[in-house]
C-alpha cells in the first residue's frame, strides 16, 4: 500500500524546521543571543519577544529556569522526526512514515499544550504582564499556530494509520478464515 502524502503537512514540516532551529539556537545561545549580547543581531526580533514571554527573557535566564532549553531540545527532536517523516514518506515511500509523522506531531502538540497549561496554572507568570493587544499579537496568535496545525496533522495522520490498521485487520481475518475452511 502506497504512503499517502499531503502537501500541506509536508510544507508545515519543511517550513517550520528553520523557524524551530532559529528559535532553539536563540535559547541555547542566551545570554549572547539576547539584547546586549554580541550575537543578538541574528535574533533581533527576540528583543521584543524576550519582554513579552519571560520564558525567553532575562528573568528565566537569571533564575536558571531549565524549561526554556528543555523545550528547545525537544523542539529539535520533533523537527528531526518531522524531517525524517518527509524523507520516509516522499523519498523512501516507507509504509511506517505516517507513524513517524504522527509521533512527531503528537510531541509538538503535547508540548504546546503543556506550554499553554503552564501559563494558565501559574496565573500568567510568564506572559500575564502584557496588555491584551500585545498578548494576542505576539503570543496567542503565533503560539496558537502550534496548536492548530499539529492538531490537524494528528487528526489526518491518525486517520490514515487507523485506515491502514483496518485494512490489515480485514486481510488478516480473511486469511485466517480461509485457513480454517
């Protein structure tokens, strides 16, 4: 059975890879990547974002908060799996490719939900200081994409995996009933 591929899923995985790499390197290079750091020019937009989301800012760095780099490490694992899916689905046509993509995007979705839940349960400890406009423009909308697209991809690849399992189950039942006759 050929591997089903979807242009929109492939594009999401390919277009987000450099974004995630850029984000992770910002986190791993703090304080050099932050405002005042010698490498800040590479991550200029984070000059604003580090004040919007304290997880990315000086407060988390000074408190030696490990969440920022821990989530960045997982981002790199997820992205590696996303790119592995693209290769396995489009180049190798390996039947297990949807499972790799599903596992990767489930990691992304779970971590993003955790990120949002942390903000909810700590009373907005990292972003609650922002006004509604700033919060919406710089945190909710961009981070919301990481809820919407991974949810859609999980649904699509999960559906394909279920369809494949159903076909395999039907074939196994048919083969088993043929042997007993």
